[in-house]
C-alpha cells in the first residue's frame, strides 16, 4: 500500500498525517510523489501510520516510499 492508501485507511487528511508524523507538509508531499526522504522521516511516517491503524507498519512496507541514499 502507498502512503496515500495508508492515509485514507487512517481517515486522515494530508495535514493530519504530517501532524501525526511530526513532519512538515512539504516533506510529506515530496514523499508521496516518490521524491527520496530521510530514513528518519520514513520511520516517523511508519510510526504514525502504525499508531493510527493499531498495527505495526514498517517503512519498508510503504510502496513508493524512497529513502535518500
């Protein structure tokens, strides 16, 4: 599932996902477009989604999420 799929499953707006992950909305938008983000950002997103869904989601499970190498 993509970030947007998880966001919808959590019933969150983009702003809410960014708030829950404690990241800037611009960073979230970049991640959703497939632009590489830091590993820290990826982990924050996965943690927020995990909390929102009540189950463990690892950043590697988020399709299209690219990490800066």
